[in-house]
C-alpha cells in the first residue's frame, strides 16, 4: 500500500472510525487509477516516490470530498500531469 489508512485519515482530518471502510476502499481505487495512468503492471506495488504518493493522496481526497458528483475526466487529467515524469512510455 502506497498510503496507509492512518496517513490518509490525518491528511483528510478525519478523527472517527466511521468512514474507515470508505477511505480504505478509496485508497485501493486511487492506487489502481494511478497504476493505470503510470502504465504499471497490474498487481505490482506502486513506486514509493513522492509524486506517486502525492497523486494517490490527492485522488483519495478528491474522491472523498466529491463522492456525490466527481469529475473523473478532470481528475485523470490532473493525475497525468502529476505523474508524467513517472509514466512508462509504452505498455
């Protein structure tokens, strides 16, 4: 896991345990999305670079705050910009 549940809860400023399952699910979704954008092998642990960690945390925060109506196209464009230097050239 690139980001732990405790790290993400601190980043989101969530104190209780009521939303732990949601946050854990969002972390997995964010890692999968970032993995796709990076063109990483599926099932491979993501690189621990600061850019990748920031992208995962940004994605979780975005999805957490905009859970009712996220603009996924805009999110993907932002992640491509953040992860451009880490992205593989080909599959």
